[in-house]
């Protein structure tokens, strides 16, 4: 299988020890733990009275799915009895860098932050010094090519779409070359069906780049360059029947046949798209908000975080992509869309499609309902993640993946963000970025309420840095529409500032900065802005980010309700990573111009009734 493959050199060994606050409590719980059912009909015979080494050996024989089942069953008991399982990774270059528990996570704010996130999603420990923050589109593009060339087992790439220009063709050539050179390599691409089948125009409203006329659409290019029997990489080595590459195209079930007949092809994407951007190469993960198009490789500013040697996280995200891909159309060598693996058509049976996709995702996201029901956001991660602490030590960085599919009732991302905004301690500071500032009512309320004792700095695209700036037709009104929404939000913050007394901001205390909301617009000549995410600073006196959020969501209504989004919460105490995150936010805000009332007096910000109409359209659909 594509997901779960491990290169032999990445095999890990585990050792375990047992710490007990009350050994008698363990014996009283023996009847519940004498036998634990795991996945796929396997069983783990688990006897607490045996020596710790026996427990470690038994646990070490389990695969990833069985361990997840084991954790979901044992965590509630561990929490109730104040017991902890510790494990240490002692093999290979994937071994996480660890610090003493009493040195790295002693601050209760850090533990509370992670405990709240762990209530809603799983957690993965990683090495802080193996997390790299990329700073430019060209570095993003070069990293994609480099990791594709070096991949041995799998290449998994998910984005809204892939362009058809020379840079995109070169990227596809790199994939083809890797498939040609590595007989064990498998490749999976997941794109949105509506966006990827759209016919190429001379000007792309999202990227303002001239596209190649060699291909009619993204699917046309991928079919001819990767899937067709006449593709160059297949012909060279006689791989005409090779099936190691799969292109999946997700189509939202919300676009019914009736809506499809009414809406123009370019507008049907407002109903919903697969928007997540996840790139996996063997056991490396590159998370971003960028699409695979030439502007995102040259002059469209986004964010990119690379996590090396994180096999468990890579497997988890690969399963997520593979699950959605199994419910997506499959692109054939002729460039046509064929039935998905599960055999359920989102156009013909949308209700059944939603039900089965939700069931499949729940098996990944919630292997046991026991876990979430037993813990609250105030719980300590030591107890929540009992099987993840490492021999009295802990990883210095933790990653919490979340997804958001509002049409299916999956709101992991929103729950985590709102919990964080509501529970961050006073005098914290949050830097926030969104390319399209159209925040949900819940998000706006949390920001305004929290601004009494917290500092929020928000950066968004100026009209000139909006990807739709200069587009023809109604698309050309979108920047002005977002400007009107930005003005509404700014006026709300000003009204709140006039009515409340704000505390001192710990991050900017030297400049006598008060808590509240400050709004900035990104302006860099010749560039557009597509970055999104958060950076959180706890009042620990260090003035470096403790947490960042990166992914595909713009935190607007469509991100909440219409699209498929994926993000990573990265919590760290590693000084080098915190410094790199600070450099990232400094770089973005260096092109930020603070917004004042006079900004909205610019005549270019007004477009009459049509802009007002577009603003209302944007509020609910974009």
C-alpha cells in the first residue's frame, strides 16, 4: 500500500518502562486490561504484573493501527489511576531530540495549550531541529523537486490544482523521472475536480500568469505527461502498463446536478472544493497553503514548513489524503474521469456519498470514542498522550493535525482555534495572516472579546496584492469587495477599542503597546499575498512564538463550511525553531502597512453597487 510503507532503513525499535504512583491500583484494573482487541482481528495479551521489559516487547510487536487502538483503550485508565507509559525511540535518524521534562515543558501554560489541542485531535512528537521554515516561493519549488528526486517509496501531493505552464511541466517531468528510476516508488496526486478540469485561459485570475497553450487543462497535462501509455517516461523503459501513479480528483457532493446546470463552469467552484495542501515524500512532510502553479513558485507569497523524518505524521496525513482520494474520481490515460474506488458517485447519490465518506474519515480521526469523551481541555498532555512521553523525557516539539469539512460536520480546525483564542492567558500575543480577510462571526467575536487582555496583529492582502486584482469581469470586483469587508472588521475593532480599557501587551511592553487588534496590509511591488496561519506568543518573557498554525484555511465562511481544509498546529520549546518562526513573521510583517481610517478613503477602494453586491457574495461564498 502507498500509505504505511516504511523503508527498511527507517525501522524503529522501542523500549518501555512503567512508572506507578500506586502499584495496587494497577492490580485492581487487571480484569479490564487482561486482553485488548486491536485492529484487523489481532490481539495483544497484556499482563501488567509481568516485568516492564515484557510489556515493552509486546508493545513493540504492534503495528501503527494496533498501537492507536491500544492507546485509545488504555489512556482513560491511565488518567484515572495517574499512571504513565513512557516510550523511547532509540533507532535510526528519526529519533527525536529530547529534553528533560522538568526543563522543557515545566511552564503550565505550555502543557495547558497542548492538553487543549489534544482534546480534539491526535499528537505527534517531532525533532524541533528537523523542522525547517522555508521563506520564498522559489525555495518551495526547489524543495518540491529535490524531495521528489530523492523519494524511494512514496510521493503524495494534494492541492487545489496544478498549473500547465513550463514550471509545472518541469515538476511533472521530475515525478516521471523518479518513477522511471525507482521501481518501488508510488505517486498519488489529489486535486479538486472542478478546478482541475477548468479550461486554461490566457490569463489566470488567481495568479495573473500567462499559461502554456500546450494543454487544455490540468487534467489534460497530467494525463498526457504521466498516465498515457505514450508518456515519455513509460516509453523509455517499456512501462506502458505501469500503474504506480494515481491522479485522484475530488468533487464536492454539494454541487448537485441541478446546480451544475444553472451555474457557469467557472462559478461552480464556489459550492466547495478540496483545498488542502499536503506534500509527503517518504517520511518527510511539507505543509503549505500554496498551490502547484507558476505564480506560487515565483511571486505569490505563501508559507511553507518542512518536517523531516516524521514517519508517523507522514503516515497519518497520507492516510487522510488516501481516504479522500478513494472517494474521488480517478483520471484515466485518456484524460477522462472514471468511477472512484468505493463506487459511490457524488453526483448521483450525494447523501450516500457524504455518509460513507464521513464514516471513513471517522475511522481515521476517531479510532475510539473513549479518548475524547474522557478528557477536558484543562488536562495535562502527560496524561492525555500517555504513550508518547519518552522515558522521563519528552520531545521538544509536538504537531497536532486538524481537518475541516463543514459539509460533513467535521470542525476540528475551528474547535482548536476557538479554544485557543478563548483560553490563551492574558497578555499573550497572536500574529495572524489571511490572504482573504472574511472571518466567520465566531472568529471575529473571539478576536474582539480576547483583545481586551491580548494583542492581535493581523495581516492581509492589500487590493493590489489580492490574487484577483486586475481580473476581468466580476472577478475584478473581488479585491474591492474584500476591502469593504476589511473596513467593516476594522470599524468593529475601533468601536470595541473605544468602549474597553485594554491591558499592557507583554510582547511589546518596551514600546508601551496596549492589547487590542492592529490590522496590516501586505504591499510588495510585483507580488501577491496568499499566506495564512497564526503565531502565538505566551507571556513567558522570551518573546518568541510558542506555537504556529499552518495550512490551507483562510478562516472565512467557505473554509468553515464549504471546502476541505487541513492544517498543522506546531507547539515547540526548541529555541532554534522558535527563532525561525519569529524570522518568518518578521519577514511577512516587514511588508505590512498598518491600516488606519484614511486607507479606506482611497477612490480605488470603491466600486459602487456592484462592489457592494460582490461583498455580499464574498461574505457567504468566497
